């Protein structure tokens, strides 16, 4: 027959083993919270290994039957992103945030920014209809039906916007929506790339 001390030890060990995962979770949550509070968190600043790197080589066909000022809007290639500062916006007609962002892209275009777009994983007729309804701010639109070019750019999800220097290197990246609140800061990054 086990001693009374041995029978009391077994429930204590069981309680300690039960509490151990909870204690580990609380410790990890505390570390995460501490880092979050000391470093801050901005979901639009997703680190990109491509910042400072040349744009990936690509060549995308134009959005069929897209016309601006009586002329077909050309497709897009990596060679088109050299020579002057360019803002590249990755968008899709099926993307609700892209619809919210679109007025800011129209504003960028009116403000004289060299703006091009990639229609990402979209049916061409839907992309053309989207731009017909909301306006076309882009001087060139490439169709990335397979999503391969988006993958090469490290696109997490649409919309994403890249600032590309005249040397063809990626200078900055905005993940998410360009809004009235972040418009001035984004335009400042574009103007800084021009210097």
C-alpha cells in the first residue's frame, strides 16, 4: 500500500504538468508584447528583401483592348522601369481594397507621378471593365494572369505599390491601401527617389 505522502505528490505533479503549457504561453506572449511596444507596429511596412535590388526581369502583355487618348495602352516589362522614377501598383478587379485605393492612384497620376500597373491574377475583361468604370491612372498595364511576376516581386496580396528609382532598383514598398492619410508620406518617398 502506497504511503499517504506518495498519493498526495501524484495530484500535485499532474497540476504542475497541466499548468506548464499555460506558463510557457504567458511567457511567450509577454516577450511578443514587449517587442511590439518597444519597436512599434506598422502593418504597411512589411520587410522586403528586394528593397535596394533591381526589379525582377519580366515582360507582361498589355490588357487587351485598353485604350487611352485614342491609343492602345502598352504592356509592361522590367526595361520600362528604368530611366525615371516609376510607381508600380499591383492590383486586381476582384480586390475590394483596390477599389478603395483607386481614387488615390488617380490623384497620383494627376500629380504627375509616372504610374504603371500590373493586373494580378485577373480576367482581362474584368480588369478592362474595372478601369473603364473607375478611370485609368496608368501609362502602361501588364497582365500577370499566372501571378508569376507578382511572386517574383514578393507580393503578399493586392494592392501593393512599389517605388522604383531611375536606376531600375526598388526603393520602397507599400503593402495595402494608399489612403488620404498616408498619401503625403508616400508622395514624399516618390519625390525623394527623384533626387
